[in-house]
């Protein structure tokens, strides 16, 4: 059995340890983002929902969850 | 009914969702306004936030069309990114395009606004640009493919009403085939009436309702004012005159032939 490598990314501006080469979709599932009411940016770039399962995270990636809020 | 982009709407009132005393009052104000379109925004989630978004839960059951904005953007690049996020988040290709050029009065940046509008239209968005009342800018936005323009009445949140009625009337006259919605600076229902009497197609406001002493009652007042203004425009106001003209015919009244004594 090989040892799973870990790495640190930023999730919503806080450090988050994840398995190396984790997919964005895996991170979202692990963190409980199962409803449709969010969007995601990685390193300030929008990642469409259709690409979550083909986006591999790398060390120091900055993942942010975007949600609705009040606006005028 | 009237047509806003591809949607048929009964109300010409578009209402913002920010700065209400509570979510309950927000819901009640939206219902009282009978607005068919409400504006929304987007934010980065903090880790302390729960996954359940109370605001989203409160508005999604109201059945209004959503108009997401790009508030906080100062460049075309940021506005385009924000619009793409909003399209997925709210499942709409409508975007209220805000690109701010000045921090003091939140005046839109004309060049960045036009640049962003062009790019977003190419990406399939229905762009609702928040713009100034400058005729040339507005013509450029129309030339870029915008079917709807949202010129300000006065700076956002100022409540000053229509600072330059001449410019707004000129826009209406020069852009007869463009949907024009007054956005920003409306403070009182009389301001909304004034814009609608000019022939504007709709009014978008937020603070005038949310910061009113009684937001729900104020939402009703705006609802009625916007209807009154539109009715007046369609009815065609009488021409203004510089001299008095008796509304009662004086012919054959008992003393019609008497001279007026000095």
C-alpha cells in the first residue's frame, strides 16, 4: 500500500489539507457542497460545473465558493 | 404586458434586494411591489458560513426573474468574469452590467462598460448596462448590441431623483427602439412617476424602498406610481401653456359680458 500524499490548498481563504491530485469535484463533495446554489473559482478563474470533475487541484491552489447575496 | 428582452412582464417595476431590515420584510416588499424582476449579487463564501443560504431560500420561492449584477467591478475583465459566474449560479443569461469608474459617486466607467458589454454580448448574455445619461455612450452601447439601457437618474443610493431630466428625455427621444430603464438615484415615487411620464419603459430601484421607514408600504407606493406614470405617458399629457386658459367656457354664463373693473 502506497502512502497518500497530502498537499495544502486554500479554500475560501483558509488553508485546507487535501490528498494530492484531488479533483475539484471530490473536494466539493468532501466539503458538503451538494446543492446547486454555488459556483467555483480556482485561482480567481471561474470553473464551470461541467469542468469540476476534470479539474485536478495542485499545491497552493486557491479555491473559492461563490454564493448568492442581496444586491441592487 | 410588456416585453423585457425575451420575457413578457406585467410590472414595469424592477426591485433590488439589498439593505432590508430583515429577510421577511424583503419578501413582503417584493410581494407588495408586484415586481417581476429582482436584482441579486454574488459573494465569496466565508468558511464560517453555513451551506444553507437563507437569502437564496427566501427569494427562490417568489417566482421572480433574477437579474444578477456585477457590483464591485472596476474593470471590464472583472465584470466579464463575474457575469460568467452569475450565469451559472443563477441560471440566467441576464446580467446587470456595472463597471464603476469613480469611488465617490459610483459613476460608471464608460470605456470599460462598453468593452465589457461587447464581450458579454458575444458570449450570449443579455446585457443590462448601468450607465450614465450620456447620449453618445448610450448610442455606443446600442451599437454594441445592447437592447436595454439603464441610465442613472442620479448617483446610486443618493435618492436625489432625476438630476438631468433633459438628458433623460433626449435619450428617450433619440433611442425610441431601445428599452430604457431608469436605474439608480430614485428616492421617492414622484421621481419614478416623472421617469415613466417621459416614456421610460421601467424603473429599477432598491434603497428608496429598503431604507424607507416602512419598506412594504413604500414598495406599494412605487408600484402605484410606476403604473400611474406609464398610464399618463400612454394617455398623452396636455401641452403646457404660458398663459391661463379657463377650463369652464365663459360663453353664456350669467355675467360673461361684464367688463372686469380695474
